[in-house]
C-alpha cells in the first residue's frame, strides 16, 4: 500500500458502520496497511479475517503487523480467491476492500461482487475503495481536472500494465489498478444498496469510497 493510498484507507473507516459489526472480512489484504487501521478502530469482541489470493501477501501483511506491534489473536489469515470464498452464505457483517475491484477485469469484478453479496449477512455492509470515473460530488473546477488526470493515467495503462515510460518515471511504483465506475456494477444487484459514497483522491487521481448495504430479500 503506497503512501498516496493511505489517506483514503483511513478516511474509509470513519463513521458508525464499524461499531455495528462483529465479524469482518478484509478482502485483498495486500500489505496489511488497511488491516492495521482496522485493528486500531475495532475492539476485542470483533473478529477479523484477512484474505488474499497470494500467500506471499498474507506473509507480508503479517510481517507488517508484527513490525507495528499490532498482531492480534482475533485476526486470522486465509488464502482465498475473492471470486470464490470458502465461507457459507450470510457469514460476515462487514466486507471491506481497498483497491481490489479496480484491479479486476469486468467479468471477475462482477463475480467478486456476487460473492461479496453472498457472504454478507442481511443488513451487512461493505466498504469499498477504488479509483473512480464517477465524479458526482466534485466541484465544477475539480471535475475537468479529475477527468484529465484519469485520461493521463490511462494513457500509461494497457491490459493491466503500465508502459515503459511510466515504469521508468514511477520506478518501483507501477500500480495495475485503473479508474472504474464501480457504482454501475453494484447497481446491477437488486440486493445491494449504495447507502452513500465519498469522493477522495490518490495524489491527483480521483478515488471513491462506497458504503454498501445488503438488503433483506
């Protein structure tokens, strides 16, 4: 988790949703930065399961927590695919994910949303952080600027990889995510309700934080 992503991760955890949850899944835990903030923001009665497809990233996140003196027995680590989670329906009160959905090709993104919906309890919540093309809420001056920055970003993005010029300019920091309209995909499900969103940013690039509730049938 690069320096520029961290403010949006901290901002996403503000508000009353965490207080209402008992079982939380962090999907795509990565380096563990968001998980470290989640541990700080929750209490001993709340269980957290950190999930990643990569065994190496699970090891990295545990090492990060250890360095920060944040290893906690209420946190467990599971290697799993976000498109096919190993838990039964209605398991988690909160699904949280940072910069995972904007990594995924369209069909995998849809599968991950369906799986998120399946493992959430009725009235459970999801907090999702992604680069965004949905700019509602931005000021009149900010909208054209954000659109321009997204276009510049996408010039260096091709099939999940930045071109050689961008790799040279951002040596050691070449993300594979790209701006998406996540709200459009979330609205395809009749059971997911976008409660509200926040527009944030990563450096000069727009980011949106989605707070999503799973409705009763």
